[in-house]
């Protein structure tokens, strides 16, 4: 009887081992496919391939996709769109390039941000890696925000502030914004307890939107549209100096005016 039980146990063990080996072979990753959406021809494809090579031969069943994502997080320019396990033995990773748009000055250089204010890198010079043109300089004078707290691989902590939301919405109202705006300033208003946003255009003229936070937040779209319309009507000379002011008057009407003596 003991001899029979031993044979049954050994047979069961052998079956389990064979099953496990077959399972391992069947689900062993044989192909790691990476799909890129990129603009920079110099982007390091080899870096991605090297980082993901370690997953080949791994068992797809027990692979945690977060482990794959963590492998790619060191490069701030890679935005992981998806990681898919395609059974029985394929791993598909889709990556989108984060494109440089903004720069926040630090003590020793510039933090470079994408269009969603995600910090992709820290560089000595503010030069866009696609074309060498300066990124839009972003200055944020908002209570509680400190440039020393900025970290590569994170979104700016101030994005939920109402004044920052106002700036972001207004910035997206411009067409071809990166090529016509050189600097954006968010700062407390000279009067009252709200904020103003100032866009410095590449020609030199400034567009200043008053009271972007608080009760007048609802008028921001109208104010920026008024300002852009006024900017478009300026001749080339007037675009080199002065300031376009956009605000809501005491009667609740949105107005804009051009002041060629303002700076």
C-alpha cells in the first residue's frame, strides 16, 4: 500500500512539474513590441529597448504591468499610454513623447515642462530640444508655490490653483502659442486679493488679464478673447511695445484697451 501511495505521489509530482514547465514555456514572453508616437528623431529608442529587454523570457501570467511602467519612468520624455499583455507570449508598450513647451527658471538652470505642466527635465539652458528655440518662460508668483519643490517626473504642484487654471485655459486660446508667446507671468493683482496673468508676446507687447481668480473667474474666456482680438488689430509697430489690458468694469462689461506707455 505504501509503495502504491509513493508511486501515485511521484506520478502527481511529475505531472505538476511537466505542467509547470509547459505553462512556463507557453507564457514565456517572446516578443516585446514598443509603439512610439514621437516628434524628436533623436529620441533614444535603444534606451527603451534596453530597459525592456529584461522582460523577455519572463512569464506573462505573473508579470505586473506596473513593473514595466516603473522601468520607463526614469525618462521624463516618455508618457506611457498603455502596457498590454497579449496572450500567450507578447508584451505591447505604447509610448508618447512629451514635447517641451514651458520653462521655469531655477537657481541653476531651467525645469522644462510639457503642455500638461509635467516636468520632463532639468537643463542648464532654456532651449527646446526639437528646434533650439526658447521654450515659453513661465513665472508663477502664487502663495505656497516654491521652485525648490519642483521635481522631474512630477506635475507642477500649483496646477490646481484657480489662478493657474485660469492661465492654462487662456493660454490654450492662442493659436500657435509657442511661437507667439515668450513669457507668462502669474502674480497677485496690484489692487485687491486676486491675481493677474500677463502674456509677453515675442514682438514685445504684453497682454495683461486682470482679476483671473475669484468672482470674476467666469469672465476669463471673454477677457482673453477681447485681448486677443485687440492684439490681432495692432499694427506691427504697436506690437513691439505697450500693453493690452483686459478687465471687467464696474458695470460687469468686459473691456480691453491698449496703452502704448505701459511696460
